[in-house]
């Protein structure tokens, strides 16, 4: 037999159960809760949706980055809101979106550079370095893109931002330099990545304004060889062009002096008097050989001892008629051939000596000495005797 006291206890317990149940499923048991959000986490049996402000757990595997609408019973737990769904479907966002504008970048992840790094939850089908405007939501310091528009690559460099540049490599080495048609750009390439002088390349990197405009290249894939510099006659070449010519070497040293241009040619060796064919990158004040060869050695030049013209480069051959050496070490030798003669000037620095009746050949320039026809050679290597 149940007493009144025991009946009251049973009724109280029953009321509490009903209240808890009503609190769990809502005040209106027949009405379903609805929520629209982006899937920001998914596993085999559980996903999280967020609209940028509220996050709701769903007991179902979903695709990250996709917007879903869920209908079901929503309730609260110690870990946050949960919903036991009766229907899940993909949907358009009905919540406010945030906007991020910057350059798309991939490097151990996917980012928007503003230039601050905004980490993206999913990649975009956009070229690395392109400017974009992206709409989406934030969730735990990551941005979930739901829409975007492509603005293209920046036309001008901006410090700390990606930039794409195309030009001809005019300096090689560990810090190659390319000419983009208006300025030099120093490339900081990944270890083991090289570009050849004369190649035309397209490069994407991060701009840094050091002593010169520089580009920090993240990956070898960000360097694309697209061809060679344009081949142009040396007289018409601009910076970055491949200058082409047939010229005679009239001076040697660390670079070659040529008779057809005021620019010296480096990265190639030849002798005074050799005629050379060259294809060389035009720099601001020099030429850098990429394909050069001697097409006519100086031994094939004609003997022009009888063709005196002051300042002219020539080859002369003849026999020494007399030699005179002064106290200061300077000397003169009369070289005669084909009924013509010139005075061969012998600077002390040449470190050569000649004897009467010796056959000599010299490569140099016509000049005068006290009003008389003379000849001067650049170095001792340009004067030889007997067979030469």
C-alpha cells in the first residue's frame, strides 16, 4: 500500500524527468530546430558546423568547407551545442560573411597574404601569387572560403607581397639578376635551383626591398624558363637582349675590347687580332658571352705594314733593320717589309728584346713617333719573332 508521502515523492521525480526532457528537446516538442553553417571539422561519425559565431556538432560525416542546413533536435552539452538531425542537405549561406583581400600563396599550407598570413582551411583553384578577394567565415584562426574573385597579379612590387616578374637573366651565380625591361631584380632562389644567363624566365616570389629590388622565391616550381632573350645586332641591342656580332679583338684583359662596340665582352678569351663571333647578353655597360668563338685567328690577317693610318688596328710583319734602347728602358726598332717601314715602339713593360735581321710580327695600332710612322702593341704577347 502506497502512502501519501511516497506518492508525493514519485510525482516529484516524474515531474523532474518531464522538465528535463522538455529542456532537452525545447519548449515545443513538435517543432524542429534548424541551423545552417560551414563544415569546419569532420570525422567518420561526427562533424562540426559553424556560421562564424555559433558552432554546432552533428553526428554525421560531412565534407569540410561545404555549407549545410540541418534540421533536428538541438541540445546543449559540456562540449557545446549538438543537434540530432532528421535531415541534412547542402545549402547556400544565410549568415553574414567576412571578406579577406590579398594574394593567394601556397607554402606548407594555403594562405592569403595581406601581407599578414591568413591561413585557409581549403585550397583555392588560383595561381600562386594572384590577388583575390575571398568571402567566408573564421573558425579557430582559420578562414573557410565560400566564394572568391580573382584580381590578377600585381603590376608593381609591394614589400612583403607576392609578385610575378618576367625577364632575361643578365647575371648568374648564387644571386642571379634578371632585367624585366625597366629595372634589375635580384633573385633569391631555393637551394640547388639555378638559372642560366641569357634565359628568359617567369618567376613568382615575395618582394623584399634590400639595397636593390629582390624577390624571395619559395619553390623551384615558381621559376619557369620561357625562352631566351631576343637576338639583336650589337649596334641595336638593349639591356636584356642577346647582342650578336662579328668583331675583331683590339684589347684583352679580364674582358675583351672589340672594334665594333664600346662595350667590353666578358666570359670569353681570345687574342688581340682574333676575329670573333659572339652572342652575348647586353648589360648596362658590358656584354656577357653566352655563345662565342674565334672565326678567324689573327694569323690570317694581311700584312698592313704599307697601309699606315694613325689609330688603325693592324698586323705588320717585317725584318728588324736596327734597334735602339734608351737609358730609361724605352726602345725603338725599325721594322721594314715590302719596301715600307715603321718604328716599333718597345715599352719597358713589354719585357721583350729584338735583334737586327730578326723577323717579327706584331699586332697593334698605328701611331707616330716624332712625326714618323710608328706602331705600338698592347702587350708582349702581341709581338713575336720568326714563326708566329
